[in-house]
């Protein structure tokens, strides 16, 4: 049976996500704004949660129809057999988004969907599931666009970028799925020694290590679909075991990885995250200013997310100083390397003293950024 899926990602990384979905065997792949729609079998949904590095959410479509208001939405919701997903002893939550529809905001339509689901349970077993907005067993997503309504169930539960290795947040961390998507976009070959001279909590380095060792980003965490009644548990176990075996075998393939940051707090978060990600001893971390950083090996590839103001907001001079330091590092330590730099403020890039030869627009949270490629002295 064909299932219809919808995976969300960071704005600007749709092509990267579409490539990942294609590689997993997805069909009828269509890019949307900040998302990719695709079809496949039920096992593809499990694989998507386990393997997609650049996705933040995967949803499965359960119903779609034209509606004229409350009644239509109630009836559409009742066309789904909700007992296939959960029992009355489990929990649910309904979220919604709305554009030009019968209601002014999502509050009322979301309530209609919740009532329709609970009424179906009450009629059958005289009991209804409770609502748990934080960690429901079943999160239903309602999308209202004009007179069309779509109902999805969210496979992952917790967003997919929450890999589980970062318990404490650095001030301005890069979302794990964004970092992975940027690495995929950069075309890094997973073998060239890689460095992040302003690594913060080491997101790029951990995602790079997991990519290089073929470790699925979803290993070691739980997904909502594991708690559903219609999940093929045996097949899921096989997919999971296979991913574990690949990660174990892939440990031999880790290239040299190193990072540096001048903020001791960030480095201690990085060290904890590296340990939690199972990478102790596999990423060389260093404390100091990037301008003086001498990596333990010659980096052939640099990826980094320097400060550009909006969230860390140091003063202008400090920002300029950071970019000058990065420029100095690239010029002195990275001859022949390719560097990719994320920038949310075009005024700052000139302080690198380098000319970019590729620019990709991408969002970092609310900030519109560019992912910039540089070739340092003689790089190809
Ligand atoms: C936007 S954050 C990077 C976040 C990182 N990508 C993450 O996921 O956690 C920028 C980092 O650059 C570091 N930094 C700024 N100027 C620096 C310099 N001159 N030398 C070394 N690190 C610097 C800051 O301490 C901060 O951790």
C-alpha cells in the first residue's frame, strides 16, 4: 500500500532533503517550501525517521478532503480509524496550521478534530484517550488551506533534530538537522580531514562523524510510531538492528576531525556532547582564539558557523574581530583547503580576505543566511 509522507526541513535545504529521500527509496518526491512530500511503503516511514539527517519532522497523511466548516471537518476526521494508532489508554495531541479557511485561527478546528477522535473511541469502548500536549503517543497535525483539510500523524514525536547528544544548549547552537543538511550541501566526501575552528557545542563535528561512520541519526532515541498499534514491530527491529550494525562497522571509517572555540563554557558542552554521541577520543577539541589555533593535522575541509550578531549579539567590533580571526586561521592553517562558512550578515564576510565562489541561501532559525564556499590558496 502506498503511504503519503511529508517531511519538514530548514528553509533552503529542500533539495538536500529530497536527495536523502530519493536515496532511501522515496517516490513521487516533490519539494515544498521548507518541506518535501513523497510516497512509499510503511517501512519507508520508519526509515525516514531513522536515517534522514536534514529532516526535522516526518508526517504521514491519513485523510484529505474538501470541507465547508465544522461538520465537514468532524466527518473527515471520523473517516480515519484512530484505534489503528493508539488505544484509549494512550494519549494524543492535535496541532494545526491554517490559511484562508473557515475559522480565524486553529483553536476551534483543532478542538473539532480532538472531539471527533475522542467521540470515535467513546462510541466503541466508552472511554477516550487523554490529551498530553508535551509527549503524546499520537500527535495529529491538521492543515487547513482554503476549503481543503489534511490530517497527518507525526511519526517521530520529538523533533528529529533532537538526536539526544545535546542536553545543555550552547547560546547559539546550530540545529542538528541544519548542520547535517549544510554538510550534505557542502559535498564533503566523508574522508577529507575536517575542522571547525569556532565549533561552539560541536554540532558540525558530531554530525560529520556520524555521516562518515554511516551512523543513522535516529539511533539511540525513541519515536512515537514505536508506540502505535499498527506498527510492524518486527520489521522496525530489523531496520534498527541493521542500522546499529552499520554504525559499529563504520567506526573504522572516521576521518580526522577537530574543533576549537575560545569560549570555555561552549567547549565543555562540546566535550559532553561528543561523549554522549559515542565519539570520545575521536574528535580533537581545543580551547583558544581561532587566530592562534594550530590544528593537530592539516584540515582539507573547514565548516563553521561564526557569530554574526543576531543571537549572540556582541558589539560590532567583537564580530569583526571574530571574522578577522577566522580569516587569519584560514590563511595560515588551511592552505589548499575548501572552507564553508555560514553567514547571516553580509557586511562581515569581507573581513575574511577571501572571495566566495558559491552561495546558497539557507535559514538558521529565523535568520536568513548564506552558506558560502571558499577555496584557500590552491584549493581545487
Ligand atoms: C554561532 S556560535 C557556533 C555554534 C555552533 N555551530 C554550535 O552548533 O554550537 C559561534 C561560536 O564562535 C565562537 N567564537 C567567536 N569568536 C571566536 C574566536 N575569535 N575564536 C574562537 N572562537 C570564537 C564563539 O565562542 C561561539 O561558540
